């Protein structure tokens, strides 16, 4: 939206009109470091071998004395890669919002023969 070739308004005036900081205009994202890319490769190999592993188990597998890895770092990188552990998630057994609960009509009935119900 900002045109640097437009000489009527300066860059700072453009940024003021758009309501953004001038530093946002000049910002260039750096991307991931080579350490993080190597760690992401290791995470990918571990996750491909065992997709049921969660963040904490991945961190324990990756961390060594020479190269300690934080849980938060592993969580951020797996989220960036779009990985999620395979397994049951919490609160899956709760009913849907619009689901009607039907009463059990045979609660007090004593069934003694075939086809009574």
C-alpha cells in the first residue's frame, strides 16, 4: 500500500496515514537459524518414526548434555511445522451442543421372556 516512488508524501507520512509504525515498513523477517533448522530435521525424523510422541517426550529424546533443548523451543518448532501427536484429545466424550438426551424407557421393566420389549 505504500509506494516509495510517490514523492508527494514521505514514507513516514504514508505510515501515519495507514496507522503503522515506520519500523514495520522496513522490517524484513530473518527466518529460522541453522540450529533450529537442524533441530526441525531431527524432530521430523523422530515424529515420522513415532507419531504418538508428544512435546515432552520429543524434548527428552532430543536433549543431550552437549545440546540442551527447551520444551518451549520444541513446542514452538513443532507448531511451526504443523505437527501434532496422534492420540485421544481431552474432552472428546462430551456430547455435542444440540444433542438431545433420551430417557431410558426400560429402566424398571423386568424382562422375563423373548420379544417382551
